[in-house]
């Protein structure tokens, strides 16, 4: 099976991951990112239990993961918006390049994030 390389229209799609401390803050950031056209879609997942070291101490927290679909063009402003609105001192913000997918969906993603 040979994979086709993405068209220039569909390249640059990103999946951004962040965790929120509660449903209200997760919904607020999700709505803000989509309304500003910084994200085409945000999925709010079920709460999960996170374990991490913070300032030398083992911490646990219930968090709500967000899966954010955006483009590399919109990423800098998206990151800045998350940093401004996120209640954590150091929010998790990770982006992963999308190397393939349904062409029509990726086209829609780009259309929805045009400024």
C-alpha cells in the first residue's frame, strides 16, 4: 500500500494536547479557541488521573484532556491564548504534526482556521 503525500493545502495540520484542571476551564478554552478560529475543533475527553513531579514533590491531579486540531500557521497565537487563559503556572502544551488523514477533513480544518 502506497501512501500519498499530503497536498500543500493539507500540510501543516497539528494536533495540540493540553490538560485542564476542571470542566469549566476546559469548556472556556475550547470555546475561545474555536471562536477565534485558532482551532477547527476541540475534543474534551473524560477526566483522567495524572501523576507528575512538580517542584520536587510527587503530585496527582484529576485533569481533563483537550485534543485541539489546528494548523502550524495558527499555532503561535493558539499557544499564546492557552498560556493566557490556562490556570496552571506551567501548562502542558504539546503539538504533534498530522502526517496524513482524510483529505476532506484536513481541507475543512484549514478552512475553519483561516483568520
